[in-house]
C-alpha cells in the first residue's frame, strides 16, 4: 500500500510517499526555519505564508522522486497511490490549513481516500519507519513524545488505542531547551541541539547550585519546565558560571525528570517497549539515560534525525497503522 503524506504543522513543508507504513520511497521538504532566526521565534503568519509558497513545489518534487523510485512516468504516480494522509493538528492553524487543503484537493482530483493524522501520533509512528532490518515495534508500548510543542507520555495499547497518561502543564521540553539556549546565547531560534552539544562537550566541574526538578516526586505523569527559565536566568545574572556548565546542569534537570516519569509509566503499565519521538528524541544524553535506567526494555527511537523532527514519512506510517 502506498500512502502520500503531507505535513505542514509548523515551519516545515513536507511530503513523502510511504510503502506499507514502514518504507519511505520518496520525500521532499522545505523549511522556513532560517527566516525565524531573524525574529528569534516563529511568527505564525510568516510560517503560513511560506507554507503557501512551498507546498506545490514540494509535492511536485515528491511525485518526481516517487516516479524515479518506481521507474514510472510522473503522470502515473497518482495511479499507484492508494491513499493520502495529512496532519490535521496540533500545530499552527495557518500552516495546518495549507497542508489540509492541498491534501483534500489531491484526494478529490485523484479520487483517493484521505486519512487525517494527529501530529503527535505521527511522532510515535516515526519508530515504525525502517530500522536497519529490525521489525516494527511490538505493542503495547509506552511512548514519550518530546518536541518543541509537546511533552507527553502515552500508553499505546494497540494501533488506534492510545491512552494519554500525562504531559507538560506549561513549556514543552524542546521549548525550554530553545528558550534556555537563547538565555545562554547558544542560538536565537531552535537552539536546543546546540545547547545539548555544548552540554555534552563540557568536561569541567558541575555547578554547586542545582536547578529545580519540578514535579519529580509528584505522583502524576505531568511535567512543568517553565520555572527553569527563571532559574537559569538567575544563574546567568550571577556571572559566576560558564554557559556550558549551566547548559549541562539544565540538560540534566530536564532529562532526569523525563526519564523518572517515563520509568514510572513503564512500571505502572507493565509495557515492555518504549517508543521515543519528537525533536528532543534526537538528544543523545536522553537516549543514554533511558538505556541506563531501563536496560531490560525494548527501547526504540527514530532511526534518523530527520525522523525525530517534523517529517511527512511519520504521518504516512501513522496513517497506515493507526487508520
Ligand atoms: O518535533 P519537532 O521538530 O517540532 C515540534 O513538533 O515541536 O521538535 C523541535 C524541537 C525544538 O524545540 C528543538 O530545539 C528540539 O526539538 N531538539 C532538541 C534536540 N534536537 C532538536 N532538543 C534537545 N536536544 C536535541 N539534540
Ligand atoms: Zn513535531
């Protein structure tokens, strides 16, 4: 089964053709991220306008790549597509509408079914995309979705049967990485990966002051990361510590809570598989800490960095399995 999937929830315009939910046979993506560097944050109106500009060329390029892969004419690709899939939320409404309307138009013109996909479910299904010959994950599983907009723990009982266990009450994990990266002058927009790199490379002594681990001992699966910004700002203002030392303690604080709550969910549900998804799943320290704390677990994270962050293949995978 071939699904053409479209993802436009934020600042990426992405289209992919996915075979049987596991194999990406064609992909095309454009991003307006560079533009948001200049404003130090995403301006939804600007992102939506860029989606309008990019959507047609991205779809055309994806169709061309699919034709090359299938060794057929571009005009014949539509005959091989079984269904369309599109992210319907959560995300920036102006950006989402562009992808949804494009997918609806294609579904109508090609007379194909259209499968609506939740963006967060997409991040979970990024783990079903090819993993070096490993079979797709076995369910039930606990999923930790950590992105720029979300931090959620979900029990995936089976395809289409998800139970929300808890999530952030304020800032998302990725959002806090980005905001603290700005405070530490490690990037004005999406500085999370650079902050993580600085933290990983830092070999000096640890800070004598600890940052807060909010809700760590509270008996829920909820998180709160918004207080970290203020706490980091206080450390920065003291002018006593290297930015990389603060970055290391910050990363430790976020990841300690993420891992502890995930561990709790795994124990409480008896799940034997853990699925990590979302942009922050690219974080090496997070992966290492999970592996250390949960050695007996089948732990899966997206195989490529491009499957951690927003992409269309994960939407095609979710549409196939979760439909
Ligand atoms: O999933 P994603 O591409 O977009 C949303 O759906 O939000 O996630 C982007 C987020 C950004 O906040 C980015 O800073 C964060 O993921 N991120 C990281 C790393 N790589 C990406 N955060 C921490 N460590 C990383 N290595
Ligand atoms: Zn995302």
